[in-house]
């Protein structure tokens, strides 16, 4: 898809779509996708838990002509939504996607993700996937199930992006991660930031962690699930932290103080 549509979505479009996407998440996902592209990796993209498409549209815009984009959500079957993590809306998703991209590569699966296997996902995307976002049900069991489905459908060098793993409101997600990683897996975490936790096959972890490290000069190394991960932080600097760093503000503050003390001296 054209880079200009992607840029337009980043700049304006994303703010017109209801959903959850913290600053920094799009940038990280785009850089990681570019890294996959520079290694000539090809494969579909998918999201489990699409809602109105805020992140899904970004994934879609990162895909090329022959890469299907699979949207999985309960949509109209909200009676199966056991933790009320938002109610997906198929009509809104289609409208949003049409407005900001197109729908030519779209494949929709309406239903409970826990009824899906990796084989189903591979069938939907006509082959292994290179980027899968998990943001559906937020219980431990659903998270563990969605991780298993995704791992089994991931291409070598593919990336899984898990939402809310460290969100206090959804402790089920990290419980599900620990449950899933209580056994040996082929994927490892390599990055955490902007409410997303990133996983890939072991041999690619260092390369992808480097991509995230370059994005944030303040990034730090941590250990999670026995693996080295990069923690990046895109939260805007606080006003006080920011203005201290800007020379213009410093000189303005000096002028202000000098003027005040000058006035004080002559008025007393
Ligand atoms: C937090 S929202 C997703 C937000 C979305 N990723 C975004 O970019 O804004 C969670 C979504 O998961 C869907 N969902 C919940 N449980 C599900 C399940 N068991 N299977 C499939 N989808 C599910 C809900 O319908 C809802 O649309």
C-alpha cells in the first residue's frame, strides 16, 4: 500500500477511528515491518480483537498487494464477550477501512477466537503470517489460546504484538502469558512499550530489539520470561522536563528573573 496513505493515517486518520493505540505503538510497528521488508519477508497480517479497526487499519496499510489482512472479532456475537473488553462493530470497521485504505485484501472472521486453531488462521491468510496483533478477550485462558493460535501461524521472522500485557486493568493478560510460557516455546519476547509486548522466534529477537532501541534513546534493557527485552517509552516529556531542555526557554527565564530583580532593587 502507498506510503502516503500510511502517513495520512498516522497524521490524521487514526484520530478519527475509535479504539486504543498509544503514541509510539504505530512507529514501533512500522519500523519492525520495514525491517521485515528489508529482509524480503512476505506474509499476511492479522488482528484478533479488531473493534473499529484503529490498529487493524495500520496493519492493513503496511501490507502489499498479495498479503491478506485477516480481521477476527466476535462482532455481532457479543453475548460471547466474557470480559467486556470493548464491543467490535463490523459495519464501522468496514466503513473506517474503506475511508482510510481499501478492502481488497480484507478477510473477515466473525466469531470466538478460542474456537480457532493455527490451521484456520493459515487458511484465512493463505499461508503463514508476518504480523499478528492480539487484542481480543483479555482473560488468561483466551490470551494463552490466542498466543498458541498465533505462534502456530507465524512465518519465520514474523512478529506477534500483544496488547495490555502490563495494563493494571487487565491482569488476565499477563496471567495468560505466564500460563502459555510455562512450557518451552519457539517465540520469545523482545520489546515492551506503548502498552504493547512484542514476540518473535528466538533467532530474530536481537535484530528486532535493535530496531526498537534505535527508536528511543532512553530505552532500557529488562528481563522478561527469561529473555532480554528492550523497554521503550514514547510518553511525551513532562512540561517541566521539556522546557528545561530548550535553550530559548532557559534564556527567557533568565531575562524574566533579571527583570524582576532589577525592578525589585529600584522599587525598594
Ligand atoms: C480492546 S478491543 C480491541 C481494540 C482494537 N485492537 C483497536 O485497535 O482499537 C477488544 C475486541 O475484542 C473482541 N473480542 C472479545 N473477546 C473475543 C473473543 N473471544 N474472540 C474474538 N474477539 C473477541 C471484542 O469484540 C472487541 O472488539
